C-alpha cells in the first residue's frame, strides 16, 4: 500500500528546516511529546549526507489490539535514513522488532522550497505478507504513519512559532 504525506512549514527555509529535522534536542522533545521512546543508534554527518538510525518504541494503550499479538514484549522498530544534503532528499526504511521478514516499510523524504516556506514530502510503501490479513495490517500501519506525521507536523509548527516569537 502506497502513501504520500505533504506538509507545508511556513516562514522557514529548507536549510533551516533540515537542520531542525536532524537536531537531536528537537527530536528528543518530539519523541517525548508523541510518547515515543526514542534511542539514537547511529548518526553520521558529512557535507554530502547524513545517516541516522533510531529505535522507536511507541507507548501503547494497555487495551490495544496489538497487545494480543505482542503480549508482554513491547513493539518497536528501527528507522534507517540516508539523507542527501545537497538534494535535500532521503531514503528510509523501518525494521520492526517482530515479523521483520513479513513487514516491509520503505520510502523517501524530501524538503522543497515553497513561496511560504518549506514543504516536507514523504512517500512510502508498506507491504505486509500475512495470509488473509496483509491488506488489513497495511492499512493499519499506514493510518499510524499518517497520524504520527500529522502530530509531528503540528509539534514542528508549534516549535517554530515559539522560536520566531522569541
């Protein structure tokens, strides 16, 4: 299942937005706001590219249906991102701690200039190989991704508004 997410961040230029996107203190605040456990595993920076690997462990409701599948162990995933600084475009994939051989989640993220600021465009594809349930799980994963990016966009807008108000 393919998806696309397009968000505009007003009054911030691409270079400044990219610096914020890769700023660890910003990302720690974002993780706390989204109740998303976050651990930086790798961060390599050069003038040409940024490689970042992060483990996320979403907080989940005790009554959530996913608890039936995971039981006492926590669901988590590693996001691997390779970002081309000059092109302002990155390729990502996520690797879940469970069913990694059955769940594939890959895509791209791009920052583009817009007359009002910076546009963040995320494109991705989720493929789940579970006989009889793959499509249902794909839709659930895409819905969670869209929900997460919407919350991230709102947090980012609020953060930028506070920075410009100072």
